[in-house]
C-alpha cells in the first residue's frame, strides 16, 4: 500500500471511529486524540507507560479494584519496568495510604470484567478507563464517557477479536504522544491491512445509525440473560450478580444490563472452590482467583456460539435440578 | 474466523515459512520452533526478555556492534526493565570485561543494517540473530544459518512492511515458550487476518522454487548498485562500503552483495557532518549517529520506488560532478 493511501485510510478510520462514538453516545471524542493499537491489550500497557513517572526514583503505583481483569497485573508484572509496579487492590491501598494518591495509576473497568459493574475511580490519581464492554448490547449507555484516557476494542464491538484492533481516546497531547511512541517503539506501528479491514467493518456497523447491529446484539444478549436468570432463580446453591436497570441514551429507554459474563457465586459455605463444583457438572468457567477474588466465584462467558451457549444452559439446568432432587454431583 | 480455521491457517503458514527457508537455504528450521510477531520489531524485544535473567539481582547486559540498528537501543531503554540494560557497543565492552560474558545478550545483525556486512558474534554470550536482510536479493547465501534464535521479517522478503509480520526460529523449548508468552502478554497474540494474508503472499512467493521473485528482486538491486557504484567511483569526496563476492547457494554462483542500504562516508577531514553535506545537495539519508557511529557516515536507502531511486541517483550524480568542476555546495 502506498504511503498516501495508508494515510488516507488512517484518517478515514479515525472519522468512522468518531462517528461510531457519536451515534452510540458512549464517549466524547471531539478535540481528543486517537491512537490505534493491537487490540486493547497493547494499549493497556502503553497507557501504563505513558502515565508512569519516567525520571522518578520511585516507581508509579498501578492498581485496580477486585475483581479485576487479570491482564492488568500480568502485563505490569511481566514488563518489570523501573517506571511502575503493580500494587494490587485499590481498597487495601486506600486504607494504608490515606494521603499519597499522587503517583497512582488506576484501572477503571466500566463495565467491569468479570461482573459487568459500571465502575468509578476509588483513588484520586490518574485513571485508565477500560471501556471494552461499554457498548449498548452489554450495558445501558447512561451518558457519554468524558475521561482523560479511554480504551476501546473492536473485539467486543463487532466480535472480531482475532483482528487485534483497539483504540485509545486521549485528552492530553503529551500523554497522546507517549502512547503513540510506545506503539512505535514496540511494533513500528499498526498493520495497514488491519486498518483497511476495520474501516470496512465500521462502515457496515454504522449503517442505519448502528440500530441494526446493536439491536441484533442486544436481543441476543437479553435472550441469553433471561434464560440464564430463569435457571439461577431456581437455585439457592448458586447465585449470579444483581443487575440494575438504567436509562440507555442509545435505545432511549430504561433497560437491564446484559453483561458479557455471568459472575457466579457458590452460596454454600463448604463449597469454597466453585470452579470444582461447576466442573463436576461439566461446566467450564474461570476461577475467581484469576480475577484476584475468591474461588467461591467463577466467571462464565456468555459471548460464545449459540451451540455452545445452549450446551452451557443445558448443563446449568441439570446442575440446578440435581440440587432440588437431592442428588448432587459433589 | 472459527478457532479451527485459525489454527489450520497457522499450521499452514508455518509450513510455508519452513518451505521458503528450505528453498532459499538461508536457515535451518527442522526441529525448531516458530513464533509469529508484529514485524521483526516486536520479536527483537520479546527475544531480549526471553534471554534475560528473570530472577537475578543484576540485569542482563544487552549489546550490539557499531554501527547498529537504532531499534535495539531504543526498545531496551524504553521498556526500562529490571531484567536487562543496554550496554552499547560490543567492542568497548570487550576491553573492559575480559572474562564476564556470561550474562550477555548480543544482537548479531547479518547482513548488518546499515552497512550490509555479514556479522558474527563478538562476545561469548547469548545471541539474537537479526536476519531481516538475509535473503538472496540482498546478499549471497553462503550457508543456512543454524543459530539458537533467528529473526526474520516479511517486510524485507516481499516488501510488505505495512502488514507488520515477522517470525522467530528458535532451538530451545524454554526460550520458545518465553517468546510466545511475551507475544501473548503484550498483545493477546497475532492477528488472524494478517496470518491469512501472509499465507497468500508466501504461497505466491514460493512458486517456481522462489526463482521468479528472487531473480526479479536481485536484478533490481544489482542494477541499482551498479549505477550507484559507478557514480561513487568518480568521487574522492565520498566513498561507500566495500563489497566482497561470495558463493550464493541459492543462485549457485559467486556474486557481489547488493545491500538494502549504501553506507556513505565523507572523506574530507573538515566534512565531519556528512548528513549536512548531502542535504545541501537535496539528498536525505540517516545520520551515522543514529546507528551509534560517527556523523561522518550517512545511510542511504536503496529500497524505494524506482522514481525515488532515479531522483536519488540524479542528485548524487550532480553532487559528484560539482566536486570535479570545482564548484561545490558547501
């Protein structure tokens, strides 16, 4: 691809990303900088580098609120930089460090992975808003997000996870240039082919002001949640997260969220390893400890093929029916 | 793309990469592991992480031989890891540390960027062979490379730099798993679309046992070098690197190398800023100091469009003719 064609493709892609946010009303992009990355994954780490103190003698403190997406900890520890260190949970930090929130970088995952909650910052430091799931098929959109550094990914918008494309929306020019520099030093920039492919996908996605794609995806998620909730309503052994209705500006009505994941809790005191309990029923989830929470919790993914979802629902139904028949698998 | 299709694509792509190396005879891949990366850039840094001591109290020492590709230093310093530090030139290291080469990671760039030399290791530590330019259009292939960790890139094979695809050929299973883990933690893996595109390109490139593509590319480079050498042969003010004939196993004859870059030296003592001298003649190159060498050197790229190459040659011809007419631009 020629340099000029590539540049035009990049400008066009930026335009469609801004258009998508404007249609959905989930993020303010006017007067903000955009940076493309390899999925949101690369941008998470680029953001940590950009917000950490470079020439300080003490590293910046990176934190998140339990339960949190394991990538934050994995990346921050793996790169083992002198610029920052992972300090774990915001809540334990808060009680130990009442005044010193100056050199803090906090991940605010909204909606949260694993539990779908619309999180807000706990500490008073710098923030990285991970908005991977902030789309109308997963959550009502109450108001456009208007924060300093927001990260989105194609993966949870159109489902093209394998394309590895994400973007950051950044207010401050200096931070923008640092994130851009990270991408350049790490990879010499983002694939031009990928940009062209994402442009084609977004052109399709914004058709009909996004109504067709988001209605399809929302209806699918709502259907799954209704069926899932119905199964768990018959159980006292297992519970799932509470969902609270909110006004969605995109659909212009009050709706329940329909998160990508169910956050399952084993309620019986002796069943502290919930993953093992579910696995005995042939149900695979991710253990709570992966999210720095207790293993009494398990994350079940609801974003899978219809066949796989039907299988999951069938096995959950069986597990819950055993509970009421008195014959249990563990 | 379904998981199974993606996996089949990956297996098929590995097969074609091995086939390409086998046809060209530039690397031993039997019994070796392959890892895909975002261009060679990402793999360079992944390799540094993989070869550095993780739990050591002192960081590993990363070195290269001047003149060297600036990315090695830029990446190693940027990530600022506690696992390693950039120690610069192998030659100054050698004189200061005669015995301790144990915890050394040396970049061996062969052919070298900027000067095209087929480098060999200087120190006795671990090595990362950067073989980006080890293809028959740039250098005679004397023997298949048979080293622990070798890195290649599509960019300098078919020219598709914008696709951002490279691969590492790795002997040791533990090192392989560390490089793979880096890619996974940094980006959650490599784009499936990219893998499919590269597969299509390589299927085309191996047609006719690679003869059509490498003959085309070699003839192009040879033609450029002949014309370039002819211009510099008329100059005493400027010189370019010496080229030595070698037997090429791929073309089965003895040939001169035709490197991607000319490494120009300003010979007059007072012209220590060679970039400025060339720029006065409207010629843009990269200053020697970018490669940790003296600014008496400049790298000129010969891998550009034919139009741009004709322009470069015309301006060089003008500059050299001024030298002989006595009217000079500086």
